[in-house]
């Protein structure tokens, strides 16, 4: 299963929802399970930011 589900809204905005919740520590650090972007490139950058934030919050 892919970690994120991506779709395009009827007005052309790109959205993604994470299939599994982030840990509580990641959520408290500001990781969001649903994100959006103006285009697919921006959406991909936002997803990477969320995953990196979660990784930092949960540590090694």
C-alpha cells in the first residue's frame, strides 16, 4: 500500500491524504495527514516536508 492517496479536486487543486496516521509525537510537532498544493510538484514537496517533520519528531 502506498503511504499517501493523491487526487485532484474539481477546481484543479492537488490533494493528498496519508493512509496511516502519524504518531502522536509527529502530530504534536505539526505533521498533517491531509495536505494540498497548487500543482503536483508543490504537493510532492509538501508530502516530503510532512514525512521529514514526522521523522524528526519520532527520532531514530
